[in-house]
C-alpha cells in the first residue's frame, strides 16, 4: 500500500513549510507517491488509487468515481476549514467509515496566542505607547503618578476582569483556559459543546444575553458557521457596558460590525481585531489610528508553526489509523453540519 500526497504546483507559495513537513512525516509511515493535480481536477484521473491507504489532499478533489477506485483507502487528510469537506463525497466516506482528518486545528495555537495578545495589548494600550515612543515623544510625565491606562475603557490586568468567550473550540477553548489561568472569571458561549468540556476548560457556560450583560471583555472566536451569523447582534452590542472591550479573531461573521463600529467611533467601546467584515481594511477607514482600537491584518494563523502543526495533525492521525487506533482530528457528521448547513442554536448545556 502507499500514501498519496496530492498537491498543487504552487503549494509552497500558498502553504509554505507544509510540503516539507508532511513529506518528512509521511515517509516515516509508508511509501509516498506525490501527485501534482490542479484544484478541481479529479485525483483518480491523475493517479492509480487501487493501492492507496491514505490521501493527503492539498490539490484536486475526490469524487465518487475516485473512491470506487480506492478499495483500500483508510483515511483522507486535508486542511478542511469550514468548506474543505466539499472537495470530498462525504456520505460515501461515512458509509465506508473512512475518516476525514482535519488539519485546521493546527492553526489553533497561533490564532489563540494572537487573540490573547490583542486583548492584553488593548487593555494596556501597548501599541499606542510604542508608537508615541518611536515618534520621539519624551513621555514619563503622566496625569497620575501611578496610573497610565485610559480611564474611559476597560484597562489594567486581565485577571481582574470578567471575560466572555464566544466559541469554545480549538481556539476559544485555549483562550478561555489562559484567561482563567491569569485569574479572570471566564464565561463561555458555545451551544455545541458538552458540560464535561466546559468543566475541563474551567468555564461557566452561559447564554449570549447573560454574556453581554455581564462581561467587561468579550472575545469572539466563532468560525463563519450559518447559525452564528451576527449572533453578537446590534441589540446585544448596544447592551455592552460603556468602555467594554470586544476582541475578534477567526472571522467577523458572528458580529454586527456596523453596530460595533458605531460604538467604537463614539468612544463607547474598545476593539481588538485580527479580522474584519471588509478586508483589506481601507486605508482611510476610521477604525485606523484610534486610541481605543488595536488591530492586525488577519495574520493570527499565518505562522510557520501553524503550517507545520497542520501537517503533523494529519500525519499523526494517519499513523494512528495505520496502527488500528482511533484518530484525534476526525470530522464528525455533527461538525460538518454545524460548519455548513445547520442554522438552529440549541440551548447551552450548564
């Protein structure tokens, strides 16, 4: 049997570090056949799949005909994100009990760290102090000898705050645990996780209304799922206490950005963003260069470590499967439904 690494011609440009890391790991498991295939092209037309045990899918698509040609297939691995599973015949994969291994979780540590960094930077206005020092301001003369933060916005230590985390998956779960480790009281909203998982994270599960009414810091780490669209709605944004901080990573899909923008421009809220509803952010956007905004240009997951870890997630599960063990990063039917089609939101488990 062999492992197929299906890849596009320009993979090193779109996913630097992934090909090298993945090849090194896959070569430890079995013979590897590298197949260059364009996006949208059927993999089964580019190579023989009759002797294939696993496919790392970074180019081309799998069709029903492809699977029919792969009787020994045991696993598919790819960075599936919210839509990548559409490159595979999902129903047939489940019927044949062929796991889809999602390397997307490889991004999680990098994105979570930037989320925490943005939050801490906003609380202490670190980018703004840096900018003023770099511009040559003398500083060191403050209105209060022992207080240098902005009194109109939430400030100081994260550990003294009540933090609400929207979405407690691979990214939000990490952020929630880290906020708790720093001493914060952490409330969480994620109707798709269990009470056991909430307890593991040390998070109080609450509905969205309680989260916005209670928290000084709100962190949105929800991917762009149909059920989450603008769940931090205009009405909820206007219920946030004056001076509260809203941090957004993963996507802005879950937030009514028009309402959030209004309150930020009115100096009623602070913002910390890596993602936006309009990217790239226009150079004349009024969110730029404000004392109550800290932001980065959608770079949270764009690290060497994230790319290498995505490769390791796939290779680790291929190794487990080939040894007859259960994979860790397998996509479930429920996860696929939530990512692509489910629009209802169940009540929170408490």
